[in-house]
């Protein structure tokens, strides 16, 4: 094989490799964005649950405190 042909093959293989890496990087970025979205959603859900729990406990304490105050 002449040298220019080998160089073209190597160049084409390298370009294919870089294109594949770009696709993988894009896929990874999309997966990370999805994961970040899921984490934010879970965080908001946990915050709502904690807020509701604290409000419920506060009401329960108020009811019990008013019962003992009488």
C-alpha cells in the first residue's frame, strides 16, 4: 500500500473515532441533564413532604398544648 493511502485510512479512522466520541459525549451530556432533572424533582418532593410533616406536627403540638392549658 502506498503511504498516502495508509495516511488516508488512518485519517478516516481517526475522524470516525472522533465522531463517535462526540456522539458519546452528547449522549452522556443528555443523560446527565436527565439525571439532574430527576434529582431536582426528588429534592422538591422531599421538601414538600418535610414541609407537610412539619406543619402536621406543629398543628398536633398546638392541639395537645391547648388541651393541657385548659
